[in-house]
């Protein structure tokens, strides 16, 4: 599984695939409740559209990326985390955007020995592609090829 060559935040710029059947933008209040809000929003938006395993995996990934936006992007109660969701035939794309300082995608993805911090491993294993865009703050995106 590897990233697409252009890690731009397509959804935050209102573009992606012409065959998208669903696009949705969710604005979350930052802070420790943001991951739970993201999970609930995703379940509401995608619950009837994805199979159980796809929905579970995407929910785990969104929770992880939103948690990182809060922890590392400093998205506190007064900040907003924006989650963009788009569904096209056979693939789902999610972008999580915050106003944090951003980061470079590591060249080598592996578990961190000091405990915790395994979000990159989850993204690498549970998504079809993922990356980071720094157009306006930080936008971590992932795509998941869906079971038919």
C-alpha cells in the first residue's frame, strides 16, 4: 500500500473524482471529544453505504487521524477539525484537516518502540493509499478500496 504521487487535499478544494456519489463535510469542535464525534458522524453518514468490515476499519482510521489532529495539531476546544468524506464506486476518501504545523510523511513506516504512536502503521495497513497535504494547515488523507 502506498501513497498517491500527489498528496493534495482534493476534497478540501471541492474536487476529487467525477463519479463521486456522496461528499460530506463535517466540522468538529477540537478537544478530547473530537474523535468520538468523528466516529458518530461517520457512522451516520456511511452506516447504510459500507459493509461492516469497511465501516469498522474506516472508523478506526478516522478516529486515529482525528486524535492526531487534537494531540499534534493542537486542535483544542477553540479550534475546528474538519473531516471531508467522499464515496465513489469501489473507493472511499477521507481527509482530516486542522490548523496544526504539519509533518512530513516518514520514509519508513513501523511501530514505535516507546509505545503508542502507531497511527502510521494503521494507515499503511488499513488504507489503500494515504498522505499529507499542507496547503492550509495540515490535511491527512486516506483512501480505502471497498469490498464489493
